[in-house]
């Protein structure tokens, strides 16, 4: 190394040392009485130190390229001077205080992008200081989120709230350290005023939206730390993904239980209409499936262990199984209403006490007055029940695929139940009131579910063909004297007839 080179390196080293002491003299770190003010001054000092290093690199770019190791050594000495003040400020910070994270982000973002200083002495020292803090922070956040799930579902009203977790254009989520946290218990999230205009549709419950937002914000925060050591960064990501999986699983199970209890308490009569709370529960599961793909999936660049793949698959399977179960529960509720309608029609079966009394009364009264025939009120009321519940589902449930699956099951089982009801009466002639009611219900059911997108292969299934054939035969065998009782209802009518 020639004399000029040694002179340049010595000048750079001396400039580092002088600059640092000048910077310290312009800050008031040691004079601050409060820990928060000490931290603010250290962050300010860190910004000035970074600026000095950047200026040196600009002024001595040739030296940086010629003697990188020596330049790095001088820079490490410079940061060693800074670390004395940094350590002193961090030592006086309150326990479980997260205000120092911005200091880590500031320094780490500079050091990890500097090829000479990345994972150098000071960079590793910085990581050693913050590893316990990051782990402690995640521990407390996990405990707090678990508490919020438990308490949230205990008092959940299941009123739909606006979603804030999906597609917020050009608006970053607030960072966790800046939230008004009172760990280990986190207060319920209230959307800032600037988010109100971004709401698009009603979605899940307050507890579920709060959960998904917290998990997403926590993962964003840890990701934004850009931890430089690969193994620990991978550990953090895996832990957060496992945490999200556990929390979402708890959310799904609590929602499934609440759904069943709510449905058990609802009416079993033809007046039943799906409560908005039931639709909200449905949407919570829809959201859980969407959020699971984001919050529980590891970075595709990592090598997936077989155990992790099985664990992630378990959460996906749980959500799918739960959705399938609640669809079955809801369809069972609808079918119970249809069975109630059919039980009323069963009173008109030949040979029953009700049928005998009705026939005797009608014959006796017809000698003196014109007796009105039973109308179509029962069929019309049932058709209104079907249509209104279809409209509620279309309006309030946010997943087309699940709605289609529900409608397919609802139609198929409805037709099967009517087919079984007729099969039980294979040896008896249907009363004209039974016949016209079943014909109208079947035709309107076929038409309405076709309009809802049920495929022809499902609409024209074997049970439907059997029903159609049986009702056509029954209609053909109605005595001429009783045909007026059909009130124009016929299997030959167009499916496009007016309501």
C-alpha cells in the first residue's frame, strides 16, 4: 500500500471518529431524563451516522472499491462508538416496551444493503440485542390474540361488519408498534377514519375481522423487520404461520358451534327466514378460507417439510368440512319446512279420520250451499318461503361456489323427499288438493332453482323424472267431476307461467 493510500485511509478513519464525537455533541442523549427521550435521541443520532457513512462513500468511492476490508474495519469502529450510546439507551427502556423497533428497522435497513457491513460485528450485535425482544413480542401478541378470540366469541352478536383486510389499495396497514397496545391484552380494533371510504361489502363478524387484521398486521410487521439472518427469519415466519393456523382453527370451530346453536333456536315453520347472523357465520368461514391461503402458507421459496404440508392441509380440510357441515345443517332446516308442508297434505290421504270427516262435511254442506274448493295458499306460502330465502342467501353470502353447492343440495333433497312422500302413497289415489299442491310446488321449485343456476343434469335427476311421471299419471286419472278442483294446475303447463 503506497503512502497516498495510507493517507486516504487514515483521513477516512479520523473523519469517522471526529464526525461521531461532533454528532454526539449536537445531541443530548446523556442529558435526557426519560427513557423515551433517550431513545428518540439515539434514533436521531443513528440517522446522522448513516448520513455520514453515505457521504464518505460518495466522496471516497475509489478507496471503497480498492480497500473494502480496511474501509469496513473503520466503519465497524465508527459503529462501535455508536453502540455504546445505543446500549445505554436500550438498557433503560421499560420492560415489554416496543418503541425501540424503529431503531432496529432504521439500522438494519442500512446495514443489510451494505455489502461491507451486512452481518458484520455491529450488525450481529444489533441482532443479538433484538432477538429476545422480537421473541417476547410475538409471545405476548399470541397470548393477546388468543384472549381476544375467546372473549370476542363469548360476546359476539354476529352482526355483519365491513371488511378491512382485503385489497386496501395504496394504503398500508398501521404497524403494530404504533398501535395503542396494552399487552398482554389487545383492545378490539376500530377502523381509522381514512379506511371508511374503502369499505365495499358486508362480510364477517367483529371478532373474525379483528382476528384476521391482527394476524395480518403482525405478519407484515415481522416481515418489514427484514431479519438478516436466514435461519432465524425462517423460524419467525414458520412460527407466525403456525400461530395463524391455530387461531383460524379456533375461529372456525367456535363459528361452527355458534351456527348450530343459532339454527336450533330458529323456527321450524314455513315462516322461517335465514337470520342475518347465520349469513355472517357463513361469511366468517368464507373469509377464513381466503385468509388461510395468505396467513398460513409459507413462502413458496422455502423447502416445505412433509409435517408442515400435512399441518397446513389439515386447516384447509377443517374449513372445507365445516362449510360442508353448515350447508347440510341449513339444507336440513329447509327440508324440515317442506316436510311440515307434506305432513299437512297427508291429512287428505284416503282412509284417514280427517279425510273422512272432510268428505262427509263437504257432501252434507253441498246439498244446501256451494262449498269452496281448497285453494293454493299452502303451495304459494311455501314457494314464497323458498324464494325469499334464496334471495337472502344471494344477497348476504359472499361466495358463489358455496351458494351453488347449497342450492344443488337443497333442490336434490327437496325432490327426493317429495318422491319418497309419493312412493309411500303408491297404492292410493291422491286427493285433488294434494295433487294440485304438489304439482305447483314441484314446478315452481324446478323453475326457481333453474333461475338460481342449478344445472340441468341436477334439475332433471332420476327423482324428478319419477315425480313428473307419477304426477302426470295421477292427473290423468282424476275424475272429470273433480277436475275443477285442480284450478287449472297441470303438469302440462309451461314452466314460464306467471307467478
